[in-house]
């Protein structure tokens, strides 16, 4: 979060922490909705990239370390017909 550009960080926090709409953020920041969307997308990409680097460093868990099941969880109980 600290490495995000100021407007990008502000928009992201307003959206994800405070739950404001993109339109509300645009009005508060005196930006277009399109620009706020770009800031939110940029923030999401940078955060996901940082998480990927963190996982690759041996901390936490990743799907690859868990068998590469792409997030699909199998059911432990058999299906009933």
C-alpha cells in the first residue's frame, strides 16, 4: 500500500476500506469516474503483484504449494445419489 501513488492509494482506501462508490470517490477527488477506475485497477494490479512476490519468497501459502488446484476445493465426503 505504501508504494502506491497517493491518488491511487486514496481511491483504493476509499473504495475498499470505506465502501464508497466510484462515483462518490470521483466527486470527492474531483476526478472522472474513468480516472478513478484506472486508479483502482492500478492499485489492484500492484497489490496482486506484491502478494505474488510475497508468496514466491517462501512466506505464507500459495496454490502451487497446495497442489495447484486453482482454488477448487474437492469435497471430502462422497456425493449421494
